[in-house]
C-alpha cells in the first residue's frame, strides 16, 4: 500500500523502475543529536573544512584535494575515514583515519563547513544530516539524494558535480564570509530540528502507516 523512499531522487529512481508514484512516500533517514555542539574534542582541534567518508573514488576526495590545493595555506582541511589515500596531498590537509561517532560529531561541530564532493548519486547522504545536527553547513555536489537535503543558500552551498573549480569557488565563498557561514549553520540546525530528529522521523513514519492502514481499510 505504501513504499518509502529516503529522498526525492530515490523516489524518481523507483518510478522509473515501475513503482506506482501515488504509493511512494518520501521519508528521510534521521540521526541522533549526538554530542553537544561546542563540546571540546580531545585533543582540541578545529578545522576550516571537514571530509567524512570512505576514501574511495566515488566519494570524490581527489576532487576535494585538487580544489583545496588552490585555497590559502592557512586554511586547514581534516579527512576522516578509511581507505586508500591519494598520492598527492596539499600540506594543509590532515588525515585523521577512522574516528568514533561521538568524536566525528564533535569535529563537525568545530569545523567551518563539512564537504561532500561525491561523484556518484547517493540515495540519501547521512553525513549532511549529521553536520546539520551540529549546526554546521554543508558544501556538496548537486547529485543524488543530497539535492533533497542541502538547499543552496539556506543550509549550505551546492556546486556542479565533478567541477573542482566550482568546488574551490564555493569553499572560498563560505570560508571567507563568517556571517554567511553562521547564517547557513543556523539554517542547517533548523532543518535538522524540523525534519531529521528521531521524534520528527517517528511522526513522519506514523503518518505513512496511517495512510497505508486507511487504504487497506477502504480498499
């Protein structure tokens, strides 16, 4: 009676695959609030930008490093995740390896921006919602489920997929303007509280179940 898609992108994929559009409900995933924003990291660290994810080609780390090489040398980028490290890496990049979820949340809360330079269309994009929970804006490529989460100029910035020049421009814009960064961070936290908390998600799920039960009852 009802099919659940985690994003508009995934709903469109399902429709193209033959699922009936009227039966598809869009309900995003959710994340817990995590640690309190501003809670110290041990050891204390603050990075201008943060990448979190597998160190795999589809995640676009090579694209990010290319863009980052054009940034000011005083800017710092942290990379959290496991996988194969790129051969070439700017000096102002620190690889932190795998970290516990609580520490990742805290790193997000201290970062100026979380960057998601993925090259493939993710069905959802959980890292973006984790960043929103910490009040941190996101810069991402306009592809897949991320375009359902990140709204350009409200909770982050979006750039053309695969374009390192566009990514560098977006990073320069957001990291060079604290007022914009604070504004987007406030929008990110507001969207987390409205759509991505466990409580908000439960309410959405119950509405979908109620619709399915009504369809079953009335035929």
